[in-house]
């Protein structure tokens, strides 16, 4: 799965990478978590002939997809990831997969390696050559009972490549820049036409940097969470409570005033 990622590039760098119009300045975000706003790029509506507007548009989306048919979100699970192998057929994702494929810019993502009953080791997985990466994503607008509408989304995952499989068996789907247009084209490219893009990144694409447990807490949002540490050996725990389990802390109960609840 992918439960945390980072976007530390500038607004200008991100806009140029995605091929969208100008973006308002936003701060570096080192610990983006579910339910927080994430930036997505989608194909823009059909432009009139001669238009100079970009073919893609950017928007902020709540990380956690809600299908349009959900009546009560209180009992519905938080869909932060969608398995690429079944996204085209699963009721929760198939409409978005057909009509609203998207790209999420990132500087990398975090994953946790669990070993026995000991505390897991967190890793910062970043492009080996630096720069930005685009994760395949889905967007779904949801109309709340009160009449307001929110845009929601999920990241697509696939089987981990050989370099990451020892950490976790899943990883985000990475879309290469040369395939941005094809992935986002939901008018002429059906899900089966882009199925070949939903594959693991090459084994040498990411490098895994062991980092401390600071990243586990949503409230830790500084660059120090990406600092490399010595990889921890698995040590069995005795009598540990659920609070001792390592892994990403959910942000679902954070108040709107949390530092990362606003992207811009």
C-alpha cells in the first residue's frame, strides 16, 4: 500500500512537471497523510479551437476516495489505495477508472517493513535520480447529503518490484512522463488501453533510505523525518500495546486546523 508520501518541489517545478497552468505557491510537505488535501492533475475539459489553455488542470482532492453511490460515509472505509489489477471492475473504482484517471506528483513515498512482532523499520523511497515522480490516481466527486460536493481520490498500487518487495509487497503505480497524455486521456483510451501502464517501476528507479519513527506521527512535518538512520534489526517485543506498534498513524481524527490540512 501507500499510506504516506511527500511533495517538496516548488509550485513552479510541479506545474512544469505535470504540464498544468500556474500553481499558487505552497510549502514543502514532508509527511502527507490520508484525509489531507493532495494535488492531482487531470485532463482538462475540451478546449475551443485555438485555445492557449493547457490540456491538463490541477485541483486539490481529499485523499480517501468516496464512491458516488455511498449513502452514509460514517460506516464506509477510507479508500486511500486502489489495486490496479481490479480497479476497472471493482464497483468502488470502475467509474473513476473509466472517466477520471489522474496523476499525483510526489517527491517519494514512505513504507514500513514489518518483521515478526518487533517494531517495523520505516523507509523513505525516493527516485534514485532525484526530481519528481507521478503516481497513478483516481478522482471521484462526492455529493454530501447536505448538498455540498467534495473531490476525493485514491492512489493506484501494484505488486512491488524486486528492490522493494523485501519492504512491502505493494507499491504505487508510477506513470512516466511520456505516458502522461495517454493515461489521462479518458475520452479515447479505455481502461484496457492503459492496462500496460499499471506495472511496477523498474527495480533501480527508487532508492530506499531507512528513516526514524518520526514519520509515524502525522504531526511531524519537517525535513528531519527524511534523514537517514541506521537500519534497525528486528527485536521481538513482549507485552506491547497497540500504541507501540510502528507504522503510519492515521490522520482521520485530526482537526481541520492541523498544519497539513491546507495545501496552499
